[in-house]
C-alpha cells in the first residue's frame, strides 16, 4: 500500500500544482491516504481476530477451491478445467463458467510472493485479498472524487467514507473471498478512468478504461452495470446537446477495446453482441457515429432547413434502429434478458418464474433500515451531494447524477446491489460534506458589503435563473460570525464521529461472522465456538471413500466441495434447475420415491442441517419450502406445496404436521432419533419452538452415519439393496424385531466365532 | 346447429348401453352446443348439478368464482378474462367436442348452494370433473382441484394443467384475439402527443432545460428509492397497521419489514436533512445580510441536529440493539 | 558399509558428536552376509527370561539372557532371530549388560542375507569379545508395532474391546536354551482365551495365571529355533493409536531467538471397527459417566516448560477444541479431535509451538550445539506407536559442518541427509538436516537429538543487508519514475 501511494504521489503533484508548499501538501495527502487505507484494512479484520484466518460462508469456498486448483495445476489446466466432482453425474465445465479474475489475481500474488521466497499460505492470501483491495478502493474513490470537484478535501473524505462504509465492508471483510472483493475496486477505478478519458478526450485514458473494464468483466457478473451506465451517460450527454469529440473518442475507444477484451472471457463469449444487457452499449456506439457524422455535415453545410431535416432523419434512424432491436429480440436473434437481470425491471418476475433466484436472501428487495444500517449519515448527505452536482453541471457531474439515480433504484430492488450504490454515495456525500466544511472551517470572515450591489446581483440572478440553479444565483460572500461557524463545524464533527462509531459497530456485529464457525456466549461471558460444520466435513473427508457422492441442498455444495472434498450433486452455482429440483424432490418425497432417485444418482451419503437442538434458525427445515417449490416447478403432480401445510394452512413440524410433511425424507432425517435425546415427552425443537411427538420418525432406506456434536449437521448413509432381496421396509422392521429379542445374548456366538 | 344433438342421438347405437348412456350424451351435446355459442358457459346451481352429476362420460372444468364487487375477490377478477380466453379458444379449436370437455363458470351469486355444499370459503376454485364412464373414465369420481396458491394464473398455465389431466385427447391451442382497437388507440395517441409536444415546444423546452426541475426530479427519485419504496412495490406492504388497542403503529417492528407511511416519513426526514445541508452549504454563504444569515445558519443547524437525532431514535425502534443516540430524542 | 558401521560404533562409544552428516550415510544400518548364512553355534543360553508386556497397545518384549561362549575362541557376534513379518514390525532394539551398567557400546544391525528366508537375524556385536567358557548377561529389549489385532474386529459403540496377540512360548533364539520362562503382562485380568500347553516339572499345565499376568515355563532345554505358538486374547478397551507418518520440523532462528516446532501426524485408530454406524445419542449419553472407550477422545502432549503459542489445526483450519496450559512447572497441550476417532477411523492433524532458544541452544565460538527431543507428541496411558518418522532440523541460512547424535536406538534410524531449503527471503537457502526413523513408540519421547553446526556472524548479517539494499533500490526506482513522470 505504501508503495502504491508513493507511486501515486507523482500524478498528485500534478493535481496540486499551485502553492509554494505543495510538496508538504502532497506528503500530507499521501500520509492521510495511507492511514485511510490502513483503517480500511484494519476494520475488516474483526473475524480474523475473533476466530481465525478462515474462508467465510458459501461461495468463497468455491473460489478458494478454484484458486487452489489454479495454483496447483497452472493457468491452462485451470482455463479448461472440467470438474467432475460437482453436479454428479453431469459435472461442470468450471473453467468456462466462472469469472477467473479473482482466482488469477490471488494466484499472481501467490507466485509473486513465492518468487520473493516468502512462504505464505494461499489460504491467507485469499482471506486477506478483500481487505487489501478495499485499501485500493479507497484510493480509487479519492481519484474519482478529485475529478468531480476542485475542493481538495472532498477526495480525502470520499476515500475515508469508502474505506469504512458498512455497505462495502459487508462483502469485503477478511475471509469473504468473493468476486466483489476485487470487483468494487475495479468498478470505481474504471469509472475514474472513464471520467478521465471523457475530460481529456485521449485515446490512452480510454484504452486504460477499456483495460480495467476487461479486468472487471473477468472478475464479476456485475460488469453489466458498467456496460449499461457508461452508454447511458453518453446518451444523456448527447441529449443535453453536449456531444463533443472528447466524448466520441473516449466512448469509441472504450467500447471497441472493452468489448474485445470482455469477449476473451469464455463465460462471456459472444454475449456482448448477442444479449440484451449489452445492446445499449452497441446502440449508443452506432448512435454516436451518426451524431458525429451529422455534426460534421452541419459544420460543412450552413443551411437551417437542412439541419432540421438532418435532426429529424437522425431521430428517425435512431427509432428504426430501436424497432429493429426489438424485432430481433422477439425474433430470438438476440437473447432476451437473463433471468437475474430481468428480475431487476419486472420485480415480480423472479418470484413467479425462477424460484431459485427468488429463494436467495440477497436477492430480496431492500427495506429502508438496511440503507441506514449500511450508509448511516451518508444516506442523507448523498442527495445533497447530488444536488450540488447541479451547480456547475460538467460532464462528470452528469455521470454522478445518472449513476446516483440508477444505483439507488437497483439498490432498492436487490439487497446485494447496495454494493454498486455505495461508491457513488461516498463520492456525492463527500462532495456535500467537503463543501459544508470548506464553508464553515475558514477562519477569516468577510466584511459586511454595502447595499448598492443589490440590484446588480438581482440582474445577474434574473439572467442566470434560466440555466443555473436558483440557489446559486447569488455570489458567494461567506459566513460572518464565528458562532455559526463553530456550531455547524461542531455538528458535522459530531456526525462524522458518530459515523465512525456506527461503521465499527455494524462491522463488528453484523458482518464479521464466518457463518462456518458459530460463536455463542457461555453463561460466564466467555466465547464458546460451535464448530459443527467443520467437524462433520472433516469426518466426511477422513472416513468416507474418496468418491462418495454426497447429496445435500445446494447451499452446502461449495462447502462440501471445499472442506470435505467429496463429490456433490448440486452446489451454489445453480446452473441446472432440473438437477436441483431432482434433489428437492428426493428431499421432499416419501422414502419409497426418494430411494430410487438416490440410487440413480449413486448417492452414498445425505447431509442435512438441523438447528433444532441449538436453536440455529438457518437450517434445512426452514429452507424446506423452497425445496418443495423448486421441485414443484418440475413435477407439479408429484410435489405440491399445499400438502406440506396443515389444513389450516400452517407450516408445522410437531404432531400436527401434515402427513406429507411427516413422511418427507427431509423431516425424517432432521428428527430421526432426536426425541431419544430427551426424557419422554420433553423432546423440543428450539428453532420452531414446538414440542415434538414422542414417537420419532422411522427410516428404512437410510441409516444415520454421523451427527455432529450439536446436531447441526446430520449425515445419513444410503443403504445398499438388501442382499436377501427384501425391500428395505421389511428388512428394517425385521432387524428391529431382532434387536429387541436377542440384544442380551449377542456376545455369546461372537466369542465362539473368535476361536 | 340446432339439429346437431338430435341427429347425433339418433345416430347412436341402441341397446342397454345406449339406454344408460343416452341421457349423458344428450347432456354433453346439449351443453356443448351452449359452449359453442358461448364458452365458458355461465352455470347456476341446477345446471351445475346436471352437468357434473355422475355417471358422466365427459369432463367438466368449472371455475367457481365470486365476481361481484361485494366479495372483493380481486383474484377472481384477474383470472376471469384468462378463463374466458381459455374456454373460448378451446371450443373454437374443438367444435365437434372430440375432447369431450365442457368449460363452465359458476358465480357465487348464481351458485350459492353449490358453494355451501362444497364447503368453499375461498374463491376462485377450479374443479375438473373426470368422466366416470366411457373411454376416458377414471376410477376417482370426485373432481380434481386446482389451487391458486401462487398468485394469479395465466390461461397458459391452467391450459397446461388441464391438458395434463386429459391425456390422449385433442388439446386445441390457446388463441388470444388481437386487440386492434388498442393498437390504433396507442398509435394515434402517440402521434397526437408527439404533435402536441412539437406545437408546445416553445413552452416546454424551457421547462426541460431548467436545471431546477431536473434537480428536483432526481432528488425525489433518489429519496424515494433510498427510503425503501421499491420494497413496498414488491412486497405490497400495508400503508399502516393498527396496534392492538385502536391506535395505529407508524413503524413496523423488525429490521426486514416496513409500512407504506413509514417509508414516506423516512423519505421526508432524509429530504429535510439534505435540504438543511444544501441550504447551509449553498444558501447561507450567499445571504448578504448578517442577521439573516446568522438566523438561517442557526435555524438550519438546529433542524439538522434535531431531525438526525429523531432519525436515529426511529432506527432504534427498528433495530433494538442500536447503541447510538443523540439529544434531544434519547 | 561395514566401515561406517564400525565408525559409528566407535564414535558412539566416545558418545560425542557422531555420524558426520556430510558423508551420505547408508539408508539403514544393515550388514550384508552370504545368502547361505547360518548363525555359528558358538553360544548357548544358560538361562533366559522372556517378558512380553502388553500393557500398552503395542507389544513390548524384553529378553534377559545369560549367554555362554561354547566355542574354543572368543566370540563377539550374537544373533537374534525374527520371522520375516516380525522384521517389518520390530523396532527400537536395545541391548545392555544386566550386570554392569557401565559396559556400553553394544551395536545392533539387521543381517542382510537371503531375503526369501523366513528367519531373519539381527546381529548384536558385543563391546568386547567374550572369551571361551565365560558368560555375560544381556538385557535385550524391543517392541512390535501393529502386533495386537482386535477380535471381534467389529463391535458395538459401547462394547468392550478385546485384543489378540500371538507369540511363541519358547523365546525364539538362534542358540540352544537350557532354561527359560516367558512372562506375559496384560493390562487387565479379563483374559477370556489363551492357549494352554502341557506343563513340565510339578506344574501340569502352563500358563500359570497370576492376576493380570500369565507365566509360561520354566521350560527344560529347548533346541535352537524351537517354537510353540501361543495366542492370548485379553480385554483392553482403549484406542490402538497408530501414527503411520509423523513429520516433525524444528526451525531454529537466531535472529528471533526462537525455536519453532511443527508436527504433522497421520493418525489411525487400529482398534475394533464400529459394527453399526456411529450413534450420537448413545455417545452423548455415555459422556456423562465417562466410561472406558476404545475411541480416541483426547490426547495430552506434555511439552518442554517455556513452550508458548501452541496451535492445533487440521486440513480445514484451526481446531477450536484444544487447550494449552503453560506455567512455570509445566506446559501441556490437550487436544480433542473434531470427532471421537473410533476403530478404523483416521484423523490427520498438525500441531506446533514455539520456544526460546535458550532452552535448546548452546554457543561456543562460532559453533552451536542444539539439543532437542527427538520425539515429542502424545503421552497416553495406552501408548502411541509411530510407523515412519521424519525429523527435519532447519538451521539458519549459512550454517554448515552439520553433525548430529541421538540417544535413540540407532537400529531404528533409517537414514539422514543434509540439503538446502529457501524460505522467508532466503537467498542461498537454509541448511536442513533430515533424519528418518521407523517403528518408534512413545517410550522414546525423552530420547534427545543433538545437532552441532558452525554459523558465522557474516552469515547472520547476510539477510538484513540484502533486504535493506533491495528496499533502498525500490524507493530510488520509484523516485526516479516520479521524476520522469513530471
């Protein structure tokens, strides 16, 4: 980091090119930026300090596994990696269906350190990648903000905001090794480069922008946000009659190079020319050519009517192109919007058509507390900052405004897109805050002016009413009294202090638990760690055969692949709805139905998560309805959601539960043997908070193989076909009968056999 | 068309079978002719009984609904047009009645007794009666029930469901009539609006080019979105809800839920705070009069502090464990 | 080969720094003899007491024998026979003189002749040749790994575990034995089955059972190589802990003044398997009144006093169920595996800790003497056995002239080497001494490993200088670039 900022001090010397003590200013900035970066990194280390350096929840485990594969087998094997240990028996063309940016980044860092003979573990690189990049993000925010305003403090404020805002920390704490970890830095930096290219109008900056855009595409599916925002910005500029050669050069360089770069990623492939998400970019590309042509003609031909005619023609061509696009889409030549993306516009789309997307918690809409929780005071400084962008409406300010509008819309629709909103919030809020502070933190007060300026300024006010903001019609005089200065300055300082407190509190309480390891407080206040996941995964890894197929709900697929290193049927990369529905059906049907399914998929073990003993609410019984719904989507006649509710339409697990519920495999596996842990009549489910029937469910085709210490994870072995050819129900009941009869004299014959 | 049923009944072979069959045949043909006239048929209690009484050698799909505004069943209203489309297009594709299915609608107004006899509390309910005799007979005499749990259904989904239950019978495709009037209206209106805009451009353009307007609009948009308006749209949350004892609660408990009014209050607070910030940063330093400026700064400053502390106190309602607070709303 | 053996013998006789590691030593100490080899009948065992102790979960045998030279000329080679599969399992052979402790310098090597023959030999070379007709009392002790097999092989979770051990009532010897007896010490008096043989003298049937002890013999004279197979099946509801591989790294850092230990275990439980699947309910209930179980629940690892920041991890991260108690008197690392390790289950894990160099390192001029335990690791009542052990001593960069000496029986040291490894900003790489051993048991925990090496001050200063200069160059480079940029 220190090195990076040192390197960056050169361009900043260019920025601060006035004042004789500018070198000290530069030094101060570098130091402040270093401190901000350090704070950004430090505030993300809670989980490492509390628990250990461990990869967090679900997706990171896949990224981690992929990174290990990359480091072990090299880039080319990684590029065409066919993974036969997931989605059994289909397998997954992993190399072609992931965004390699993250893995390649950490792989590069790993090899660099190895070259320096620093024997650092790849796990630690993966864990600490996100915090490290958050430092860079703060720096990128600094650069972006400096493009927006002349105020020297705004950039630093933006960097500080960006560094500690929970909205960004939520996806970038140490251990959350996910694409967003580097993507947000790339997002902000690409935008910075875009603004730079637009201002300077140079091909170099445009090419740099395209380069980082390519990196972004390689890193995160969210690149579509850039792909749509930049064309939109360009379009708005043209509509405002601000077409310029700078815009032309910047946009075309970015689009041509960026599209080529993005098409290098196998997972993206030809999407940039064949899917609707990318059509705006293409359309604006063509549109700009037209406009440029017309501009040229207009400059050449000085005829009024001709111009109007041309403009009409221009509009006509644009309209025709739009119609053509629609036609192509309906004709199926251009793929319509992918489900995830489409559900952003038609918000009820996912709920009806794609239950898998709807079932993910981070695809839910955002309630207002989430905004305040993630952005605190920035959330109301943000509109103020946007308003100030209207003061002198340069091209870059237009960008901020457009970004702000769309960012806030998306963030409102999907919780996870809070992430894309956060940068612009930080920038805008920083602009507002810095203007406040700059106004109220100047010591010398202006002298009260004479009255004769009045009508002059009125005149200017009248003139400027049309174009500029009404509020800025008067000239600035400044603040007179120290009281008002002190008051506002004090208030702002107080708010900023609260903001820092808030960020630390949120980070440490909400975003720092690696959902793999759970922490609970003992009565004496000491921390007790509940490590059931790893206990069970380690058991699987050590005591089952290398290629034992594990069936579990898709949430745990990546963890099983990463920690237990066993093949799974489905995982968090939910590319095959039918396969997931198959698992859902197996889980939600009766044993007689499920057993053939499991045999067909060569399932050896079934893993369920059960929180009943501990009161761990994120367990499979609570997710069960989604399994049912997803299965129902494929087999509407065999699985029906309503059958899992009581006649009164309640979702119950106790003795009132519906028959279908009680006979479903998931229910049986969750509560098998559970009541024998309690004295009779005391069996209780602490999540649902209900008393369970004394007679627990009976399993015939599965046998309990392992149950973790707190019962969070239960693993069942799928019985082989009965070797006498009976069906399992018979065999099981026969065994049970036997056990009761000759439990006592079992040892006798054994000893005889010993001789 | 009138003579068709008679002819068919004559054409039928005589004998014991025919004797038992003929009434139901008449039944089907009679209803089918009605259906050809207008499908789905509007049923009443007796016609419903007549149509669905076993033994029957034809299928019946009856939608039991409550269209009357009194019952406030908006799902019924939403589904009705789809149902009509389905019934019409089916009969349209199958005039001879080879698929031997009748589409009927029984409104609560006409079929009160039926609803009671079926013990239905909710509407709409779609019942499919399978034939008990004849080639397509199924053992279970009682109807299959289609539930509208997952929201309003389109004709296609119901069509697929029915088609699933009528194997090896013709399934005439769904045919939606093109709404020419709609097209014409839209095109004309679009052209009209375009023309009007062109005429009014000298008055409109200044508005379009006015920064204040745009600034206002974008601020409103941002405030709406950041105060959870989309959440209301998607989750269809209530505007307010009553607390147990007559009064109303403005703020929903819990982090993941909110009321319509709540979001508006929050949006207002945000707006107030940002406006305070704006006027402190832009307006105040531009006011020339010292006194006025003093008052302005202090006033807006107080507004900012107080509103922010109020916002925090609201947030403490939503999130119990939130430790931070500001005076005066401790 | 013979030469090194003798050299080793003499050096260890001097008990000073031995086995110069710079010359590559043999992969294991073996003497090659013609394939038609038979031990010359030059001795007879006047009296022999054979003690088979099975208290721990490996078989520990000690033979106290009074040998007599029956040949005309002095002899110094006494041969000890093993069957070929015993050869794989036997380890830690040690010989001493029962009469006087100051007679040292017995050397033991495996005899290499006909690999197909079922009888293999270890040769014991007496420190001084035994003159004709004279006698000497040898105390020979060794142990067999993987010697006890559970029977029945699969039992219920709460059942008792029974182990089976097969041996010979007559102590296997290459020489005629006039008088001998065999004692079998067992962990408990619950001995359901044991082979009985016809007695001799006033006892009509062997064995004589005294509590948890079985005594076969005394027997009259038996010829060389006489065998009478005995099987004992006894109750021992304890885990049969077997570490198939142990990698132990000892990294000495002079700058940090720190010795870092790391041990990687591949641990199995060779006890009886579960006949039914693991049942958590029964397990949880049984934990209240904690009974004898054959599942490995916990391991205690006593470390040297002053050890600090210990850790216990496995392949998916830190294992939170470990405790480390360290104070002035003791430093104990208590490990609980993530799951109870039942028979047939596996649990690989890694532990590590740091300690101050002052406990281990002595300096004289530019020569250093490092004295560390060859083997630490769990100290269990039921004992732990190690199949393959690899001890790596990472000396600081630039250390050379490495010699080592260990008090462990050298018949179990199978090889050693010295090479370089580059870590932590090394330029030439640091010297690594690797010692391989096989078939060890936790009785050898206290055996020490002494490494001597030379390390000059210049070598010590190498790294800081290199790092300093490289940083300087980086900054200069950046400065230059920024100047160019302007």
